[in-house]
C-alpha cells in the first residue's frame, strides 16, 4: 500500500481547501480527518473569513450520517 504524503504544517488555506475537495471526490476519510485536525489545531493559515468558511465546510463533511 502506498504511503500517504501530507504537506508540511502550517498549510495555506487554499491548499487545505483543495485537499478537502480531493478527499471528498476520492471518499478518502483519512485525508479529510487530517485536514480537520490541522484546522482545529490552528495549523491552517490564510484570511480569517476563508478559514471560517473551511471550518463550516469541514463540520458539514465530518457529520456522521
């Protein structure tokens, strides 16, 4: 199995958004969880309003079905 490679922290907000979109398309729960942990640990940098939007999107995605 190929080892996942994640970017160095802190992650720019745009990169985190792209990674989340990719995780959603590929149904990759591990990558989505990694992004969620990075956001909660304040390791995503960028405009505050863009980070808040990313947090809202993550909350929707990480909700149990």
